[in-house]
C-alpha cells in the first residue's frame, strides 16, 4: 500500500506542531532523528511499545502532517524523518523541538 | 478569579507544541508576541473572532501549557505571552514557530 504524503509546500506548521505535540510521536521522531533505518516494528521495539494497533493513528498523524515518510519496503513500511524538507521549510524548528525534548527528559 | 499557571520547570514541550498546534491559538500567540497589552476581548477583536465561548478552551490550553499568563486586571483578564521564560526553557522554539506561521501565511 502506497501512502500519500503532503509536498513540502502543502505542509502547515499547525499540523507539524500537533504531530510533534504528543509524547509518543515525539519519541518516534527522536528515534528516527538519531539515524538508522527503521520500520514501524523496529521503532516500537526501540521504544518498548508492544501495542501496534494504537500506533496506526500516530503513524497517520506523523505522515499526513509531513513529518515522516512511510514507504512500503518489502513486507514492511520504512519510516524516514523528513529532516531536510522540514529544516528548509521551518528553519530551526526541529532542532529546537528535539533539544527541548532532551531537556525535558533531564528535568523529569 | 486567579488562574494557576505552571512554573517554568513544570512546562513540558509536548504541551507547548499542542498549544501552538492549532491555527486559532497560534494566531493568538502571534498577536501577543507583536506587543501591546491585551485582554481576552481585545485579542478576539484583533482576530475578528466573535464567539467568546469557544475561546474558553483555547485560553485554558494556552495557560496550562505555560504559553501565556492569564491574570485578572480589574474586570478583565490580562493576557501575556511568557516569551522570556519559553525562550530560556526552549531556546529558538518560539522564534522558529512564529517565523513558520508567517511563512505559511504567505503560501496560503
């Protein structure tokens, strides 16, 4: 199944902020940003999340906001953070968000 | 009525992003950031919003996430963006979000 993704010009900041404004989705973005190839299962494994069903909504929000690409690769979906595109569209945003998430982690 | 607000240390980035990830709330933040003294009514007037009742939820989300202060002043509530505190807690975040909102406006 091929998913539709917004073009860079179709991305809107309110959607990106909503996508990032959830602890689980923010954790996913942090994993993807750290590098490496991930599919849905391996991200969940990395985060210690066992319920795949509750994640379907999160993948959709991340994908439709323009934060990640979700692309079929064999029997899996490859997940990629749209880092370059987001950085060109909203300079400094993702860096500030990821630094903020790391700083929250130290506080809590 | 005095509202409770989170201290800087109690602010969490997911809540801030959720608060900013809504077009109406983002517009409110842009008005407050542009400077000047605002109460709920004058922000709504500035945005051309006439329904006060739908805004009660938005004020609460902005206040409880730590984005704005909502303080009684006479018979009104004075609204203030917690710019300095947010900038110290999440350097560059608000600048990137406000620049992104301005850039979206040009595209749409």
